[in-house]
């Protein structure tokens, strides 16, 4: 028996005795056998690194691995993300979040400026990125990696920890569900990887494609398979399905909301939960989903009827499908041709009743219409 096989046997024996995970049992055995060298180097460089994550629900400070944590708070799949300079983009995003009542800390553009300065100030050090598989996080990852590449940070100084599932959690919702001890285990798993220049190049291509004024580049990113950015292709496929369909003019999220109401969801909170249950990865928060319902209820020809009327949709709002909503859901009427659209997806501004860019369910691609629908 080789030394490695013998060590694995002892790890499994400890797991059976203590109930620990493989990563925890392995780390503690190493610590017992080589207390001066086994875990201290990893802990030391990680503690000195700048850790970046998607939100403060994740207890990175509690792991003991992170002295400095930067939270990257922006819902990039909603609102304009045009290909403009950093300062202008900060202003655009701050204005959009304020308009949507999503700037709950009233930080405005200063939050984005402080965030960008903190990221840049560490350019000579290490970075550890803690993220998840969903669209929300994948867009943040490529924005951060594009920024780091622009700062001249070598790929070898960037470590990405990214997961889409976790043992014992049937429907994994995010890093915020994990305890500090569970988070601490992740660096010892395949979810943790030092990046290569190829990963930075892919991230830069994806960020450029997302911000372009036409969606021509989304398909190639959706088809990309990367061992390092392994959830990126899936996320771009989901993003693409937010384009209005050639069948009914609805985005995938809009169709799922209408279908939930048609199937008996009588209030906005229930419709949100049921629509979200259809997603492979959770990504849309209730605030943005309720805003979408509000748009469908207040369209020139409404698809939803809200009770009580005249008030913004919230969790308790009653919902009913209008006759037009039922017709659109059945594919008998095109929502965009009927009501028009005014929506940004990254750098693409969809507006009017004759939108050229559509999602084709038959080919599962974004197509450009040659004539009005």
C-alpha cells in the first residue's frame, strides 16, 4: 500500500469515527501529523489576501481565513451595463439602482467607487474570489476578473472558489447557507483553483460580449466549456433566454411568472416562489421579480391584474391572469408587438414594438429578425 493510499484510508477511518467531511478529516490529520507546516502556509497567504464575495450574508470573517473582505454588490443582469469607462459605468449603475429602489444603503456611486479603489489598492497582492454558479455571481466574476486583468494582476495571484452545490443541501441556494466551518473546507476541494491566463482571457471576452450593444457574442460564450470558469457557459445560456421569444415576445422569467399565476398562484409571493422553483440556479430576487410583475400589470394592454389595484406589486399582492395574458402565454399574441419593450440586457437596449433581437426556442439561439413581428 502506498503512503498516499494509507493516508486516504486513515482519513476515511477518521470520517467514520467523527462524522467529519473528507476535507475536514484530511486537514485535521495533517495538522496532527505536521503541526508546524501543514495548514499554516495556506492559512497565512489566504489571511493576507483580499477576499471578494457577492454579499455579506457569507460569513467569510468567521472562517479565520479572511482579514479583509470586499463585497461586490450589483445585480448586473438587471438594467444597463454599457461599454463605457469605469467612472461613467459607476454613475449608470448607481442611477439604475436608485431608480429601482435597490440602493438600500443609500450609498450611490460612492459604493462603487470605494469598491473599485479597494480592488485596485491590492494589485500587488493575492485575491481570493468566493462565488456561486448562478447568473448573478457569474457576471460579477467576469467583471472582477476583467478589472484585475486591466490592473495587470497575474492570473496566478487569483484564486477562485466557486460552487453550484454542496453535500447535504438538496437545493443549494448560495454560500450564505454555509457555516464558517463549511466555508473553511472549500479551499481543500476542487471548487478552489488558481486561475490561468486563459481564464482571464475568457472572462474579458465574456465581459465584452455582455456589454456590447448587440448580443452577437453571447452564443459563443454560452457554448464555451472551461475547467476554471465552469459555470460561465450555463449562465450565459440563461442570460440569453431573457431575450423576448420569437414565439410570444416573453422572456423566460416572464413566461414562468405568467404560468405560475395560470397554474393557481394567487399572490405575488407564491408566483415568485413557483417561478423560482423552475430555475436550475436561483438568481432573481423577489424585488426584481415583483418589478417585472408590475410592468406586466401596468402595460398598455395588461397581462396581469393586481389586487389591490393602483399599488406597486409586493409579496401579498393578489394576481390574476388577464384574457390577454392568457392569450400571450398560449402563444396567440406577441407581447412585444402588443405592448412594446424598454429593457436593457447588459449593453443591449431593447425598445419599441419591433425588436430585432429575439430568442428562438427551436434553435436555442438569439436570432435577428429580418422583419417586424
